[in-house]
């Protein structure tokens, strides 16, 4: 990743990634894009926050703005272990 990309807001990087995704589709129909994007972003987000908190779920939930129960459900759904 170039230094220029690091200075761009995450929203711009996401927009650029989606533009690239649509170009690669070459006219194919897109279905359930919202769920796809959320799952592609949410799992690495959870992993990064858990690593940052040394797997302390209470701290991770607070950082993410989730209840601990909701975090545990998400971890389970992504098979990230509890």
C-alpha cells in the first residue's frame, strides 16, 4: 500500500475497492452486496480489535460500541472462537 493510500479516509478506500469490484464483474448481476461487504469488513475488524485488546472481549466490545453478548454472537458467527 502506498503512502498516499494511508492518508485517504477509509471511506474513500472502500469506494475505490467497490468501483474495482464492479469493473471486475463485467456486467454480471450483483446480489446481496450489503451482506457481502459487511462480512468482508466485519471479520477482520473483529480480529484486529481482539488482537489489540489481547483477546479481552469486554475491552473489545467497548471499543466496538457493542455489548459483550453481541460481540460473542458475532465471534461465533465468524468462527473466531470464544
